[in-house]
C-alpha cells in the first residue's frame, strides 16, 4: 500500500477547503465565501484499498497585515517544504491574479512535484477551461494540470487516481478510519466560526475567532461551551443580534453540524468576549491556539 503527504496551497477563496471536504466526503474544514476562512493547517486523511494520502489544507497565501497574517503565511510556506507533492489550487473562473503569480514564485523553492488544480470549472465552458490551461501552463513546470469542480465533485476521483501515481512511501501513518489530525475542540470552535462567517456582514469575519472552553460528555448528551472572541465591543450587537436572534441562529446551525460530527445530542452555549487587537498581539494569539511565532 502506497502513502504520502500532499499539501493544498493557493490564494484565499479558491476552494481549497471545499476540495479537502469533497475528497474525504466529510465536513472537516470550514467553508465560506469570505477570503481567508482557513487559519490553520488541517490534515485530512484519505484511505482506500491501495493507498493512504494525507492532505494538508493551508491558509490562503496573501499579503499579511498583522501578526496573525504572518503566522498564516508561514504555515502555508512550511508545507511547501515538508510534503511529497503540492497541489496549487486556482479559481479558473476569474483568471490569473497577482496572488497566483506570487505563489508561483514561492513554488520555485520547492523540490516536490507541483500539480496545477484548475478549480470551479462548473462556471466555464470547454473553451474557457482550455483558455485557463493556456494562461498557466507556461508559468511553471507543472507535473500535472487537472481541471476540477470541488463543489460539484467533478473530476475529483480522477485527481485522486493521478495523485496515487506519485506516492512513494510504504508506511501507513494513521490508523484506518481516522480522517483528520485536528482535535474535537478545534473542530467544534471552527464550526461555530463558520456559521458566523456565513451569517454576518463583511466587517465581522476577520475580527473573530472561536475557542472551545468546556467539553463534557455526559453519555446521552455532550455539554459544550464556546467563546466567540471579537476585537471591539461594537461587534457584539452584530453577533448577538436584536433580542439575541443572531446568536441563537449561530448556535442552532452550529449545534446541528456538531451533532453530525460527534454522533450525539449536544448542548451548546456561546459566549461573546472582547479582546482588543487580539490579531496583533502574540500573547493573545498563543492563548487562542496560534503557536510558533518567530
């Protein structure tokens, strides 16, 4: 049985997390239309009868504005060095951007083979797909160019079969049945954050993070508390909503997904707390789970 590590990189909002979820058939990486949704390297473990592939979903590489942004970029650059294969995911429906060119320059420092993954082809006709291939093919020596639609699960099976041809390890790194390296507490907090991203306005998403502070399995039900951390008090009204309706909707939607994840009934309590400028302060970032600053 072959195995290997594959990193998924690209600029924000190209569908990297959607691709990982589609490959695994499970919702382990949160998804929204907000650029910069992913903030941590998340491993997804794909198993079938002849291989184990450990995919790493990374934060979108971008121009950082604070300590958090620098941390996220470093996570993405680290996997370029440490994996056996790199999948560079682009949004084929919008053409090449400055961010794509920036990442292509970074790819020149990796020795691993690089695939170009042209995502969102469901928005293009055949001529558009061919034009997208022509735009990118001479910019880098891609080992493979694979058009897909992660959202529609189009051509993803073929992508997996191509990846298998490049696997060189004979070691099984994770027990069969495990699909991610992330903790339950982390996944719970991320599911809450996903609902906030999808329900609130543009000014909110980058100002929040969510931390699971209490998790108690009582047998027939699991008690969970999650802190929603914001960077200014003015956002409380938005997240809580009129008479608490927004916070209730966030909790209801998150609880449903958490119950699917855990396979049990869940009692979910949400708390909104302000930590001013948390994204710029190393102390708070470390307390909130962002580690390894330089």
